[in-house]
C-alpha cells in the first residue's frame, strides 16, 4: 500500500476539510466572530441570504469577475501564446515581460492601480485632462468599478494562460501542420481544425484555473474599492470578509461562504465536464 | 483518471474559499448570550530569575506607535523584561477578533474605544491598581462598565470636534464659533462651496471615514439635547428610525448640494489629510489626531478644532470624548504581574505625557500635563463644552459601525431610496444585534 500520499491527505483534512465542516456548523449560529458564546439559529442565515440584495449584487459581480476575467485572459493568453510560439528575436524577453505581473502580489497590483484610477492626480485622469477632457471618478460607479477590476485581474494573470497555451502548443506535433500545408489549408483553418482541438486539455486547465481565480477574486477588490461604493463591487469573497469582520456576523458570513463554495464547485465541475467532452486524442 | 483529477482539483480550490470561515477555537453555545462574570484579578509573582516575555499589540500607527514603542523600550531597560511590540495597523481589529475567538490574546493590548463593549470579557479589571485613582473624571464614565469595573489605563483622552482649515474659514469670513447649529454649518458650507473650495472632505474608499460622519452628527440628534434625549431608549434596545432618517437626509442634501469632495466615494483618509492641510477643504469629521496627521503633510498648515453643532436652536454644540490609547491586560495572561508592572510604568506622568503628546491629546490621568502646543488652545477654549461618548460605542451594539458606513456610502452615491433604507437597515441591524 502506498502511504506517500498520507501527509498531503492529512494536511488537506486539517487545513481544508475540518475548517469546512466548522464553517458549515457556524453557518447555523449567530456567532459574532470573536465572542466565547453564540446561539444556534437553524437555517435563518440561509433564509436571509436568499433575500439579501447585497448578496445578490455580490453574486452577480462574482460571476462577472469569474467569467469576464476568464474570457479576457484566455483570448489574450491564446493570442499571445500563438504569437510568442513563433521564432523571432526577443521572444524570451517578451514572454518574461508578459509573465512578470503574475509575480506581483494582487494586493500590491491593486494599490498600484489605485494610483492609476484615482480621481485626483490619478494617471488615467492626468491623461484625460491632457487630452482636454473632464476628470472622471472611475471607481465611483459600481458597474464600472467591476468592469475595471475584471480587466485589471485579467491583464495581471494573462501570463498564466499564455504559459499554459505555450506548453500546449509545443506539444502539438508539427506533422499535422505540415500535412495541412501540403493540402493547401490556410492558417485560420489550421487554427480551427488542428490547433484548437488539440489544445483542448490546455484550454481546460487554463479556463478552470482562471475561472476559479476570478470567482474567488479578493485582493484587487480590497485594494481598489474595498467592495464599494456601498456593496456595489463586492465579490462573494470580499462580502464574506466584510460580513465576518466588519458586520460581526460570522455565522452569516459562513453561510455566504458555503454557498460560494457550492457555486464555484458547480461551475467548475460543469466547465470541466464540458471541456473533457471536447478533447480529442493526438 | 484525468477527469477525476480535474474534479478533485476544482473541489479543493473551491473549498479553500470557505476554509477561512472558521474560528481558531470552538466558541461555546449559550442559551441566553449572557456575558461571563467579571474575571478575578490574579497576580502571580514572577519566579526569581525567570525570563519574562510580554506581548504588546496596538492599533495605533505612526507617531503614536513610535511613542509607545519608545516607552516599552524604557520599560525593558528598567526591568530586564522583554516586550514584543506589534502594531499591525489596519488589520489590528481583525487580528484581535481572531485572537478573541481562540481566547489567545496578547498579554497587553490597546482597546481603541472598545474596552467595555467588546474587550471587557477578556480584560483584567484595573480598579485596584495604583493609577486607578488618578484617572480623569472626563474619561472615567467611558471606560467603566455597569458594575463599576474599569479595564484599561487611559493614557490619553480623545476629545474630538470638527477639525478645520483656519485659513479657508478666515478667507470666507466664517467664525467657527458662530456655527452653533447644523443650519449654521450648512450655510457656511454654501459660502465655502461658492468660493470654489470643497466644504467637507470624506475619504469614502476607507469606509470608516463615512462612519465618522454619523458618529459626529448622531449625538446632536439623539442625545445632546436633554429635553429630547433618546439615550434611554437606545440603551433599552429601541431605535428611533425617523431621527436616523433626518440625519441621512441631511447627508443626502449636502451631497446633492456638492458640499462633499467630488471623489467622496473613492478618496481615502490620506487624501482627506492632504486636502485639509493644503486648504482644498474646510472641514473634516475627525479628532485632533487628524491635525497631527495633516501637519505631517504640511507642517505650516493652520488648523483648528471646533465643537460639533447642535441639531436645534435649543441645544448647544458639544464635543465627543472617548478612549484613544487605552491599554489593558488580558485576564488569562501568564505574566499578570509583569503586565501590571508595565501598566504602572506607562502610567508614570513623564511616560504617559510623552505618549499623549505624540497623540495630540490631553492626558487620561489627572496628574499628567501634556505639551500640546496649538491644539491645547482649543482644548482650553472649549473645556466647558459638554462632552458625549462616541455614539456607536455607547449607544449601538458592537458591529453596527459597518452598517453605518455601508448605508452612508449608498447615500453618498445618491442611490435611489438610500435615505429611507438607511433608517430601516440601521433599525433591523440594531434589533438583530441587540437581541444577539
């Protein structure tokens, strides 16, 4: 019997499964997050969750962060990978430059971006003013803030998708392209009928990793808007944080966390299944 | 196999989202939510020769933290003890809540206004300590619970009004002492606005700055007018919605009139200080520590502090009094004797005075004279003005602060129905938490 997996299983049990069960239990209480006492409230937190407009907003935002980031990251990542898979001078430098933002902590990236989008002396508004326009309070509108943060997140992590696609592209045997070229197949058709089907495992990995990262988006939101104005740009993750620590509703925060888990689990599973069906054998 | 692996990976990554929602140790269920009885003071003697290591955590940062750290170094030099100092800044409250949940607190820590309402369950009473008799009458009611226990050494007192830029008011011929009511204040804002300066500045990205507005305004509507005070109702668990709606409406009216900075929802506290220090705004709803912070931006800035206007002609302006740097001892510390030594050391007039000076506040001890420079002028000038506790700390259940901030942000964003919603949401949260 192979016992080498035991340490990993133990760590997973202690640091993920046990807290998960605890979180599920807490969601049935009114615990404030720090007191030594609490009351059991049954399913009250779950009932409240489904009638809470702020949860609805955060839920919608979470989907936008998740799917929006994934779409941008994968379209751009694939385009960059196709471009940088060619042989030309300086491609290694370009790959490094595109991957570099991944090395920066998202929180730091958020604070850097804050100085871009600030109303006063923000880099974007400076450009707008230089072009003769009016200053805009970019983050004052919830939907606009959500869109900006989706783009910021996608651009920061586009390097991850690019690397996954580069690895995938390099695994596709050249003979398919050579055969296609001999048959007079154009580049667009090669992309559609050879590259994309054979890249499906890479697309699956990139989409699932990006999607889960986007659905859990936290740091950039905290740095750029703290979920505001009001609750307008919260994701479910930041809402859990605010509800737990700010509103001192740890029980309710646990219920939101549990529902977030189910949401990500279901979406992740469906996406995985979809791409698994699309895979072709090389 | 690959499919199974993908599904497991999905589940694992998703689970990590929820794993944060758990206490470090199990809290105990209670049927009535009653607070545990006050802990008894135990002062075990430190065994001779044993190395004593104390942990000290504080919410304060900057000059205040530097002054505290300097005092702790003095204590270390005098006693030979080691004090591990930690000032985590913004994450302090979250860290402390986590520590409280696991009942593993620092030996000594600051309570940022919550020594009674939030931390008393975890603190050792200080009534029998030497400095207790020297605690100022001004702060004593704020740090005393219903059973007469005090839990902290109040090194200074936060006496707060509205801070203002002296030059901006002078340029517009506004005498701050003439602003007796909110109507007077709004009229002054109109003049300042017409002069092209933002009358008030709120850094709403740091949501707590929005809560400040309500903490400053609410007492004048609820408690300062003795003839119409709703203090008893609030204490009895009754929240008056129409009064809160009046406050919310005032904020909405001022927003519509453009009395707040245009980036009120996205600016932060630092930009408040910059605007105040550079004359880009007239008023900020902060205490005297903001004067110190703004002076850090522009040392030549001329800044002052005025009492908070009343809601009606029949009432008088008031000030807010609260804890600032208040230090308590964890009731279960294994270093109780050393921790008490530390508090006694911090209570020495020269030590407490130096820390209070860095905070820009008057002392919480009667025999400590603090060199406050310009700020002292305002403390002396308004020493007869009646003080009231911070509204949220005294009259609202813990956890309401965030509700004030969130509902305020909706009003500042001019969201439809935000004024009416503010009152309803505040009442609902108040009742939920009060019943807690």
